[in-house]
């Protein structure tokens, strides 16, 4: 079954065959990849980031997976493309987490707090303070990160409106709150303020939400 096709210098076809992807790149060249290899590459990249920060290399990722570096390049032409792929994957998981929070039977103020700083458990071990050089070294990745932080606010906005209607949340300016939270996260990630004060990223988010919730929640 043909599942995708794209045009670049040559035509590349992807076929799904018995749990594997068959990549046809010119008739004389064939490559077989497990269908979950792309996800494995992303997970290993996060592991290498935790070990080496932004200094990790494509070779580090390949070595960790016991594959050739050129295999990674079939999915991600550059380290910057790989890092963007990791961000997109991570924020997809964050959105999944937010949807689960929405279904939880807890107080609406607790939902708002949790959903604004939602983070899958597997990412809690990552030291996001190592991203402070991201803007200078990988500006395209930094821009994608900011796009993610500044988007996907619909679940939060809906909850706040509901909280206001139910009298649980003060009648606040949501755009101002959004700007405060987004700016706070971007500041934590783009500066050394947390390192210099020996504050963890997740600890900082919790402290920020303590301050915000005390300001918006009705007694």
C-alpha cells in the first residue's frame, strides 16, 4: 500500500510492507526501516541531550541506537531538523497530556494549574536549563520552540472561561495571563537565571503557577 510520496531531486516512494517501510530511491537502491525507528531516534536524541546538552552530535545518537549515521539522515537531513522533530514530537505528547487532564474529575482551578505547565513524566528528568544557548546556536529550533509555547492555548482558555462563569476564577484578562506565562517560560529557557540560582526548570514552573493561581483564584 502506498502511504506517502514526495518530490525533491528524485521521486521517493514509501510503501508499508509487513510492519516495515520500504524506501525506493531510484530503482537500484532500497532501504528498510522499522516503522518505529523515527520515534526511537527522537527518544535517543532526548537521552543524548540529557547527557551532553546541546553539544550532542548525530553520531552520538547513531551510536546509542547502534545504527549508521546515514540512517538518521534519511529522516532528518541536519541536526537542526532533528531537534525540530524532537520538539514537535514532545509537544504532541504534551497536548495528549492536556487532553487527559481535561477528562480528570478534579477542581477547575487544579485543572488550570496542571494544564498550563503540563509535562509528560518521561520529560521530567530532562534539564531544560541546558537550552539557554539555543537561540544563538540553533535559531530555527528556538523559533519553533517559541511557536509551540505561544500556541495551543485553546484548552487553557476554555477552562478559564468556564472557571469565570462558575465563579471559581476572577474575571481576568486572558491575553495578559497568556503573555505572562509564555514570557516566563521563554525567560527560564533562554537565560541562565535558573542555573545561577540553582533552581530546576520544573521547580520554577511550579513556583510561577503558585504565584499566578493565588492571583486569579477566588477565595
